[in-house]
C-alpha cells in the first residue's frame, strides 16, 4: 500500500473503545458476529441539526455526513480513532512518480445495497459523474469536490476553476486507475472524504440523482438524495421522517466489513442543546454530540461517558470583502484587534481550547511559528478604523441557529461575545440569526448576504491543503475575495509542491501572508469537541475527525 503522508499527530491518546449504551432496547443474540458483544436492538443517537440530503457529493457538513458515512464507503478511510489511512473499498493503492496516476486495487465480492456489484466500473462511474455534472445549481453544491478537484468538464458555477481530474479507467473489475492533470497534496487523504463516497450507479440513474433545482435561496434535490440513497455501507437507508426529525437505518447483513451489531440505528434530530441533554438523561437517546463545555463535568459525574476528541479543528470569523469598507486591510485588521479571543476561550470554550493564530492546528505541516498575531488591542482597532475612514461602520453579522458544531458548541453565545467586542470599538453590529441548513449556509456560502459570519472546520486529513487550501485556495462568495488572485496562486503553488521540505516552506509562507497581507478571516480558536454516551453500551470509537462509524456499537 502506498505509505500515507499523514503525520500521526492526531492519534487519540488512549484506545478509544467507548461503551455506548441503550437502555430499554430489545436485545437479541446473533450468531457469527464475534467478540462476545451483545447484538441486536436499536441505537438512538441525537443529531444536532437536520441533514441537507443523503447524496454525499452535495454535502459538506457534519450533520449530513453523520448518516451518510453509515450508509456508504470510500475508496480509502481513516483508521478508527486516528487520522491515519487504511484500505476500504480499495484494499491497496499506489501512484506514479509524479503523483498524477493513482491505481486502486479494489475489494472483491462487495455489493451495493440494491444488490448490484461494486467494481472498477462503478468507481469510474462515480468519478465521471462528478466531473461531468451539469447545471450551475448542482455544481454550486459540490463544495468538497471543487476544493479537491478544482473544476468540471464544463464549468457552470462561478466558483469553479481548472479541473485537476482527468479520467478514470477500469482496467478490469478489480482495478481502477484515476489520472489527474496535476499533482495535488490532498492525495491520498482526499480519497477518504465522505463527500467522495461511492454510490450505486444503477440507483443514481434510476432516481435521477443529478437533478438539483434552485428556487430563490433554496435548493431541491433528487429522489436519490432524499428517499433512495444506496451505498455499500454497514447500514441501509430505511426512512427519513422529517416531521419527527428521525432518520432510520437498518443493518446491512451483507456488509463486506465488520457487520453492524445493532439491528437499527436511529439518528434523532434535536436542535436544542438542553433538550438533547434532557433526553440523554431520560434514556430516550443513548448518545449526544458537542455538549456544552459547562456540562461535561456534570455528565461525567452522573455516570455518562464523556470523551474529548483532540482539537483538530478551527473556528473563524469570516469577513466578506463584497462590502467595500471590508476590502480595506486596515478595517479587517481592526476587527482582529478588537476581539478578546483569550477571554472568549476562557469563558465559552471547552477545556483545552486554545486561541488560534492560524487557520490550521500546529500539528499540521506548514504551520508557521512567526505569523503576525493579533493580540487584543481595542485602541489599535479604533486607530485603524480612523485611518481607514470607517469610524461609523455598520456590519451585518450572521450566525447559525438550530445547531452545535464541533468547533462552535453554542453559536449564539459566541456571537454575543464577539459582537460586544466589536461594538466596544465603535462598530455597530446587526445580528442576523439563520437556521443552519436551508438558511445560514446558503446565505453565507452561496449568496454572500453577510458582512461577518461564524464558521469553521474539522480536518478531514492531515494536510495544510485541507485547511488553508479549502478555505482560501479559490475565490469564494463566503469571503468575497475574487480579486485576491495572488493568494490563490500562492496556495496552488504550495499545494503542488512535491518535495517535502519545499512544501513545508511554501505553506509556512502562505500562512505568514494570510495573517499579514490578506486576512480574509480572523482565526478564533481550536476547541476539543466531546461526544457523550450512556454507560451501558460498548464499541464506539471516537475520532479526532468526528468520523465515527456506528457499526461497532453494541447495546446492553
């Protein structure tokens, strides 16, 4: 197998075999599952927000990926509990000397949930589908694809650029060869992205998967995306009751890997943080994610299992340069100096949270120790605003509701603190609260309605391109940075550098320039997110990438 370039900096500190429990669930003992764990029953996990849909390629948020990664597999996946790579649908892989041609040796005997065969032709169908996607609406929703592959056979989205992908060839049923137009540091890690999961070609065609319609500020997706998602994963789709906020998945008895121990998995959407906690205590759910920092000690004392994941993430305050005032670097720097991030960390961050000076953790290659830092300095902020002629600045500050994110456990509280900091230096703030899916993310990432916004990222793999490249590697509506072409060029050059020492130096310089020259956003913090489960369940392996798979979970 091609050796991973990942550094093992994000491995969990202990063997994270968490017991994840469910009280009151029907139990059965199933032969042949091994390990002596009880099997059967239902595992109910509380999601913090609605998924957008279940077509992997049209998603980019954790609440959508949570059910998706139970139903689908990728060519490569992260070894449970780490950011290291291991085989999945591909048992092994290698690339040529230039890093442009990737050969995947595929697992044999794998079936999609609809009974059709997984093979090299299915792999190529998926990659070619993404590359040949038609329609500006569909292309605009493929954020991960564009971050990794740049563009399409025919670009119809304003955000798309030159394509990295060239072609995919099925040499035989068990061998898929993917050719790129250029080397990219994202590989092989990007092949593990949930967005690049492999779906059934027959189901994609049958249920019109490529149809995406935009109606005003909203998007409509296909029957495949909403009603008939078909992958190869350990669970099969059994229904999405939007009125009740429940996604039901059933055990795939024919799964190629470790078969699910529970018969049924229910992801119950509970948007209010306190309600999630109450239902955990009542036993109506057996697991919750992203508990409030203040609740962790209490829940642990009550006998719940609370596991902190390493902080492989970033929260940032995004700045939209579509506003002419915000095009002035001095104004963006004033915003950075106005924020008392250390106090925010101390009052609102989970234990172990650190102020961020760059847009990636310090364990990632290319982190620069000597970037310009923006210590809290309200007088400096006022001075810069005066120099820029922006003393009477009014900004629309967007923040999400109905969600908690790994890097942002309570968006409203974080917004309130930061808005107060800005107002203290004379910036008038209009707070705009929008629901996460079907509102906030579209307003920020598709329509650019905001001046400021809160957003962040949990890393998918240990490479600077997955952080800095994802945020700032191409023009985005989110930042209104279409004219910052020197930033895009510098990131592209760093990402295309094959030599390890040269790559490190190039990314370090990118990070220095982002802080001093471009400042498209302000890094806020790195926060270790927790996952909490009842005491009578076994087998959940917590992931620093929040990449938990529930097939290992048993109840009772």
